[in-house]
């Protein structure tokens, strides 16, 4: 069926039609210029699969279905991709002999006549839902052998009308599916970060803008950030929207959680995105990783959840419910062999253990708890600026049972352990995201940050790798959302406006973080001082904390002023004394907190 003459000729003609399309051909050439030919062929094969499925849904009769079945097999799509690459290479060779060009043109005309005859024999009836496997055999029987003397001159071939072949080309070319295929090639040419935005959000929630944000609030944010030369977290307000350069545009999108996000891109990328957003997109749901903005528990359901989380488990339930320490995916006290078996549960047992012991998962997976003898364990180095000047380092173990949800919870727990109680609760430097940095060991237990860098050493396992990878590997919005996710059961679920972030059972975030199969020993004096890469907790200035500290400093003096003027209407001099002291405290606050750039230390957090 796949090796029949009509199938072979049809695939070659389809490949030539795609390679000569005025819109698709330049995109294919640009894509092929950015990758090896073998990778281009495989990429084209993958893109032709949704193209084939979409065409099948649009087919209205048996003839169209028979034509579309040229794309049915994986091997057939691979051959079409290889033929497209071959035709594109032939079109780019300008020193091709004239005779060879004429032979190719004549071969194309003979193929067109052959296919036109074959297509004319396919019955033109309404499409049925039955399989069309016998269509090729039927067409092979009724199709006459190719006549070697049926070729004509170039002028005659150009003027010859082939209505059935034109109908075939129209099926592949004049359809919504073909526009989706063109859009898929356009997405390949976009940077990885832009592709992720398009894949995770509906196109109706994405737009471009070239205007500047000149609002008073945004200008105030810009003045504060430029004056302090620091990153600020403006929650509950939006982040600062910086001024666009002459060659820049702004891409904005509305996340499914309701937040408005944006990034600055070049005008060339904006023009490319504008063409992409105009075209139709796949009907598949966006692959978002945020919590949808909706109220999941209302009324009686919310009250029932509150009562269920507050009441203790019955004695019968306790007998048949394993304790968190016995959950296979989190057991850390068994021998290495038993732990190795427990770390590979079935999908059902893993899902059950995650539901029953998720609150305990947030308190485990540290480097000292899980044995390092497991052959399938990987390690992520994590650095936090604690009370001491050098960084506080720890490891996060990654095994077959680790998900994105357990990773975020372990990261949050280790940050709390090493940050220090006073800094954790009182500091206006708040943990917001992580960078991949190179750590440098100066002495035992004395490690500093060298520079922001992605490892190129093959001992580090992560995807994608430079130059495609971005740093930070996880977007700040996603990181902040999942880092502050609720425990299960959530103690705040009874609040009407509270929305719980659903746990992630994926490993997307873990896959993009550099990991290696050995730990970084900072206490051994004989350990090499070779730099190692890992995650560093990045802290930004919380505008809400700074505002609350100003309120605490000024509330008492101004309250005293109001009370004093009420009790002593004519005595303003004594009433203003606490206010002057408070103003002096404000100057001390700004000069000693590290907010001002003058005299600031490198690690002011």
C-alpha cells in the first residue's frame, strides 16, 4: 500500500507543492538553515501529523480522504519531509545544469498527468466514517500503466489543464489545516520563551503594544527602582513597566490565573508574532501551569471541606491509612535496596501516596535524609544568603518519585531552614525566584557566588541546554505561584476569596534545572575548589514590607500629635517633637537598610 506507484508519486508531488509554496518555502528554508537536515526532516514529520489529522476532520468526500491518506503513515511523512528538504536544496543551487532542470521539469509534468489520471478514478461520494484502507489497492487496479510516450513539450505541459490534480492541491493548500501548518513553522523560528507563551495561553489573551506606560504610578516605580538600583516586588500592584527603546515592542498576555504579564521583544520578533497571532491556531487547550481564576469551593462544599480537614481521623481509618513515614515514595529509613524498589512505584500507588502524604513530603528530601547510594538519584545544589556572609548551601535530591510539586516544597523548606528566623519574617528582602549560578569555594564552609552562568559540563543533566536555555530556567511568575502553593489540606480553604494552587504532578521544572549525580562537599578540606553550578535564591525588595515599616514608624508620632493637639490646642511645639524624631528614624531606615546605593555592600540582602 505504501510502496504503490500512486502513493509514491503523490507524496513526491505533495512535497514539491509544499517546497514551492510562496509562504511556506521561505519559512522551511529558514528553519533548515538553523538545524541539521536530519533534524529538519524529523521536525517536518512531526508537524505533518497534526496537519494530517486536521485535514481528515475537514474532508467532505471519499476522494479527499483518499488524497489525505498520503500523510497517514509515519514513514510516509518522513519521506515527504526528506523530499521537501531535497527540493529546497535543489532550488538553492544556482549552478544546476540547464539540461537537468529541463529533465526535472519534464518529470514533474509526467507525474502531474499520472496523478491526474489516478485522481479521476477515485469515486466522488460523501465521506464515511469507515476505514479507507482499501482505497490504494482499488486505485492501483483501475489506474492504467504510465505511458512513456505521453510526455509533451514544455509549452504544451504548461497550458494543459489538470482539473483533478488542481483539486488535490486545493485540498492540501486552501484549508485551515494548511494555515495551521504554516503557523507551526513560524513558531519554530521564535525563541523558546515566546513559544512557551503561545503554547500556554489562548491567542485571544495575547496582544502586542508599542506604547509607553506613562502613568503616575509606573513613573513612581521607575524612579524608585532607578534611584535604589534594586529589583522591587510591587505586589499587590503590577511590576514596573520599563520604557521601550526605539527598536522594541511589548508583548502582553493575560495568564489563566488573572495576572497581566509582559516582556519586551524586538520589532522583528513583534512583526513575526503579529503574523502568527493573525493565523488560526489549534483547538487544543493551552498547556498552562497556573491556577485558573475561579472559586472552586462555595457554600456547603467549602464548609464540609473545613470540617473534614479539622476533624481527626477515626481509629478505623488510622488502622488502614499508612502513616507518612511509611509512604513508599518518601521512606528514608529503609536500606538502600528496599529504598531503590520503593522509589519506583506504579502510577496508582504514587498518586495515592502523593494524596495521603503530601504535607509530609514538604518536610523531607534533604541531602542528609536520603541515602546517596541510590543509583538513580541526582542532586541540585541550592544556595541561600543566611545570617553569615558566605552562602548557606544544601542539596535537593531528585529521584524517580520527585515531581515539580515536591521540588517546590523542598525548596521552600530548605530556604526557611537556612534563611534565619529574623530575616525570614522581618526582612523586606523576600524570596521571589532562583538563578542558576556558579558557586566558588574559598575555604571549608566558605562558599560565595561567582557569577550567573549555565553549566556546559556534560556531568550536569538538564534540558534545554545553551544556547537555547534561559536563565533563570523557570519563569518568575510560575516560580512565585508554585513556591507559595498551599499545603494539603489547606488551612485557608474556608476563606471565600482564597484559591488553592493545584499540585503539579509533572517534572517540567525539574528537567530544566541543572542536576548531577554527586554532591558538593563543602566541609572536607581535601575537596577540590572547582566551581559548581546550582540554584541561588534571589531576593527582591518587597514594597509592601517597606510601606508597612513606614506606617509603623509614622503611626505612633502622628497619633500622638493628633491626641496632643486635642488635649492641648495651643501647644504645637511639643506635639511635633515625636514627628521630627520619626523623620529622623526614616532617614536612618533608608541609610542603614541597604536600599540606597551609597555604601551598599555587594550582598545587601
